[in-house]
């Protein structure tokens, strides 16, 4: 007979006592979402994997030390992820180039290779445009439109009011439109 699933608060309490089952359950619950968020901000699957691991390492260290989130556990994890992405860009500088010889092989699959390449380039252009927004605007745009969270969920994750999220979203989308159309901000 299987046990009923535990709630987040119970899992976090158990993780604080170094319970590997609870730590694993929290990882299983949040790792795919955190990975996707980081991937959308970096467009680099290797960096996304590394940073996702670092998020959970920091989570374990903080929980064991009796430190942690104040309001929303998932919001706290996204804040850790966000800070790691910011650190990554600070270390790398804002622009990184890959020579054609070093570029990863992008399989065409069943479709037209040109369409796949064009979609990838459009994705890269969008990522560069998002990275030109303020950090908060970039986080809101990523969470809302790439991750699919509601305004309420983004407000919880970022520990802001819904009104603040709506304002950040409005300004972020307006700035994206200017950036994508090649006009100065």
C-alpha cells in the first residue's frame, strides 16, 4: 500500500533533517520547472543543468542551516535560480559567440532544416532581447510567457503584488516590442 503524497511544507521539514526521500521528492517536484526557467533565460542546456543542480544544492544547504524562504518555497527556489542566472551572465559578460565549428548539431527531425534553423535563430533573438530588459522585467516575461505562470503565481514567486507584476509585464512587453523592432528604448 503506497503512502499518500506529502505536502510541500512537510517535505521541507523532513528535508531539513536530511531525509533523502523528502529531498528527492522536492527535487522531483521542482527540478523540471527550475530547469525550464533557467533554460529559457540562458538557451544553454548544459548551463541549465548545472545551475539547476546548484539551485538544489543551495536549497539543501540553506534548509539544513535553518535558513530558507519567508513566504513561498517555490518563489524562493526561483529567486535562487534567478540569482544564479544573473551571476552566470556577469561572469560571461552579456554576449557570447560560438564559432560555426563549435556550434551544437541541431537535428532537423522530420521538418524542414531551414525552418528549424530559423526558429532557433528567432529564439536566440528573443532571448537576447529579453536579456536587454531590466532583471525584474526579464523574470516576469520569462515566467509569464515562456513558463506559463499566472500573474498571481508570478507575484508569489517574486514576492510582489499582482499590480507590480502587471506593471512590470506591461513595461517589459513594451520594451521587448521596441527592441525587436530595432528602435532604441
